């Protein structure tokens, strides 16, 4: 989920500047944070609309009963705020996965949203572009996308897990002042492949 989030936000004006702090919230604290405006309800609900495999009813109640549900609040050094939300207990991986990206763009009235299609059965076509990137690096000696992205997302995940362990504590991350410029690596083709039996 963090790599998906990062590959989108790294393309903002000024590109990547690093992460200042993170916080993991679970249980009632995650929804209290949404009610306080720490992340927008409208984006959560827009994202839920795009997920093909989901439960019915109140997503708050469904996730409250699941110990793996939570939200990762990420504060970037340039002021951007992001939230990675795990709606375990309400959304299901299904055949196409439950990875969705939603955002508000300054100057645009309507938020943007997209579903990241994952092929959760053979032949796992979503890995084809990862393999293509590996082949590119072997043939050219240059990585297809910045290694700094992986370093940053790994550092964020470590800090998020520390926050969770320390009972939702906000974790400062001065060691994640990682700057980089994204590459224009091609996206997977459309439309998504049909399910295999």
C-alpha cells in the first residue's frame, strides 16, 4: 500500500522531499481522527466506492471488529498530508485487490480517484512491469525507478509499526529527509485482464 501511495504523491510539484513524521491509529482512534479532519471522509468513501470486493453496511463497525484495520498518517516535509487506510474487515482482496488512491488537487473542485488492479491469481500479471523494470536495470545498468522510493517507504513502514507498538504515538522521522525525482516508468496496460479459472 505504501509503494502505491508513494508512486502517486512523489509526482507532486517539487517532487519528493521526504517524510517529517508518521502515526498509526487503530480501533476507535482511527475514526475519531477522521471526525477531527485529520483525513477526509469524502476521500475514504470515494475510495470505498471503487473497491470491487467489499462488505455491506457501516465500514466503521466492520473495521472496529478487526484488529488489523488502521490508518497510517504521513506528514511530508513540504506540508503534504497523506493517509494510508487499511479497511480490514470491510474490504477484501478478491480477484482485483483493494488498493485505491484518492486525492484532492488544488484548483480542482472534484477529487481524483483510481483503483490499482491486482491480479490475485495466476499468472499475477501485475508483476510483469516489476520484472520489466528488473530487466531494464540488468540491460542498462540504471534502475527504472528511484531506489529512494523503496528506502522511503521502508522507513515509513518501520516508523508506522513503531507507532503502532507504542500505542498510536506520533513518530518524528528526521532520518527520512529523502529527496528524489520520480521517473516516467510506463503504467500497466488497460483494460485489466479477465479473471482466470
